[in-house]
């Protein structure tokens, strides 16, 4: 089969299309014929050696979020049959790219996958697992007892994958949501049902104070300026500590695979209760160029590699 591997640590140029052994399904596994794999900033960070707990020694394959069809089923394996449409997340923080999703086939644990509902296409589905789970889990760090419905939440990066899902889930939760949009993307962010769209160039200290900031970019100190004293700041990467006297609780949200949650989120997208965006698709053979586009920025939605 064809797959893309990082032959060394570095920029997009280290990604090489190569022939790899086709995987076999072991106990508790299925082989998935990949139809779509999402390109995340985490994939780019992995190839440059900047992702926490990433692989130390190449070669390895990037790719967290996959959608496709079950091609074969391992011994003593239940849950799926050949031909089932599935979507899932390779727990890359444990596989370290062996396997990764940039390939024609992947041997995946059944606990990595959920069924792909009718009406949801492979490309759209591949944008959901990492982004939506990160958003949901980050918001779950704020209990309803600490933040009753109607309280104010500011979401940075609401134009992006994690920020877009966090915005929608906060609106569903009944919060007063202020969402920061990329320049020129205010209309889409407004359509998510937010109370107020915040310009990317706004001084967030003047936007706040708010009870909670979900810093999906993350912006760090600029976002911290918007949270009220004794409030909560949730960030998707480590950010500088806030002055202890302010009493702000800082939470770091790192993705963890939750199959039950993933199934619910995928169902919500399929039903139209949650929305996702695809900026562009590119063939797997152009993975290096896809990384260049992610590095260049300015995408309105996710970039997805297609296979077959």
C-alpha cells in the first residue's frame, strides 16, 4: 500500500510517499480502508518535533482522524463487519505514528472507531474526532455548579476546528458566548448562535471580564487578560502562569479518546446539530503541500487528504 512517512524531523519536505506493508488485523482490530484523513496543526508539529510526547526517531506516519470502510476483521473481534463505514481517531499520543493515518490502510483497534451515520460523508466526518472531543472535554472542565447557564464564556479561535466546536457546544449549554473570529470570517462565526462576535484585532482585556475563557488558539497572556479574577482559563497548549493573586484557575486540555463521546458528537454532526467546515481536499500524494498550506494559515475550515 501507499503511505506517507516523515523520514526525518523537519518541515513539509521530510514527508515522503512510499510503499508500506499492508497491515493485518489482530485480535480486537479491524483494517480500515482510509477514504479521508484530516490534516491538523498537530501533524505539522509532529514532523518538526514540537508535539508533546511525539516520536523521537523517524520514520513515522502523521495522521489522527480517519474515516473509511472496514476492509477486514481480526480474530475474535466484534462490533464491526467488512464494509461498515467508520470514523475514528488514532490515539497518536500512544501510537507515536505507528500507525498514523496518512496511508491507504490502517489496522485500528475497535475502540478507536465508531460507525459513520448515513448522510455524513467521509471528508466531513474526518474533521470531527480530535476537534470536537477536545472542545467538549475542555468545556467539561468547567462544571455547571461553578458556571451556571447564562454566564459569559469567551472562545478564542472560533473560526478554527476546536474553537468552532467549543463555540457551538457553549451555545448549546446556554451560556452567553463571545467568540473571536478571524478577519473576514465574522459572518460564519455569528451564524453559530453567539451573543457577540469579537474581532481578531480586539483588545481582549476590554472585551472582558468574563467568567471563563476557552483559549483555543491559544493566545496566552492576551486571553488571560479577559478572564475575571477567580475565573477559569482553559487552553489547548501550555500558556504562561497567571499572577496567583488573581485566583484564576488554569486548565490545560489535551485530547483523550472517548468512544462514547465521539459517537455522540458524530451523531450530532450528522443530524445538523453541530456544524463543521472543510476548506479544501487534497489527495494523499500531496501531503507535503497540504502541510505547507496549513503552515501558511488563512484556511476557512479544515484541510482533508482523500484516498482512492
